[in-house]
C-alpha cells in the first residue's frame, strides 16, 4: 500500500525558508506524478507544484513559481519542496500527493494517494 509521510514543516518569519520532504513507500513510482498541495484554514485545497517521478518534468503554480522548487530523489524515494521568500499567505497545511497517469496535475481529484500533511506557518 502506498504511504506518503510529510515532514519539515514549522514556523518561520516572512522572508524565511523551509524545506519540506515527503517519504514515499509501498511501490515503484515509475509512471507516477507526485505533487504538493496546500490548504489554508477555511480554504480549499490548492495546487502548489508537481513532478513526474521518472522524467522529472515539473510544474509550479504561478503564486510560487519564483520562490519554490520541487524535486525528487529516486534513490531515497523522497519528494521535496524547497520554499524560499515565504509570505504569510503561504501559511497552510502542506500535503504530499501521488497518482499514476495524471493528466491535469493541478486537479485535486487526480490524486489517489495523500499524506497526512505538515503545517507551515509564516508570520509577518
């Protein structure tokens, strides 16, 4: 069974950085798309970025493209999100997600597997 476990969340000041990690296990992820989503309090779950596990093709939401970097380490089965120049509006629970054969990477319903989330809080 696929398991996704996020880590690395915390509380930082505006302009600070955090690196989130997602430990993936349960199967070989070739053909999968991995993604980060976030959900602020009282808000809908929002796409942050995605990466094709095998080829490494990435896509980032416009709101984070110049500040965040998504990557994966195939040998360690980890998905990472480097977040720089953090803003209060980045405050949310960040979720790791995965699915096979994803077409529209920004759609929540495309993803079959989800982690429990890790809290990121950015104070002004």
